[in-house]
C-alpha cells in the first residue's frame, strides 16, 4: 500500500486488519510519540480540472433551475 500521509485512524485500521489489535485512533498518538514518531501537518495540494468543474457547474445549475421553476410554479396554501 502506498499512502501520501498516515493518520492515526488509518494506523488503527491497519493494526486491526493485519494484527487483530484494536486501538482507538485518539489513544494512538501518545503511543506513537513514545515510539519516536513525530506529527507533521501536511500541506494539501489541489489540482483543478477545469473541464470537470465546468461540467459539474452546468449539471448543478440545470438542477437548480429545474427546482426553482418547479417551486415557483407551486402555490403555498
């Protein structure tokens, strides 16, 4: 398995899956610290696919317009 970053939740999952050891992810942090592991906050990088964004905007815009027309055509009593 290749992961970009490891979280305590992921480590807890792997420990249970591979070794049958259950850990609450919150209780893993002190254990990992005692073992010499250090926490480092990662930076996320986002790549934006303009074609995908345009398609999503068009699809969602059409849904919103359809719902707006449907709502405007109803009479509240």
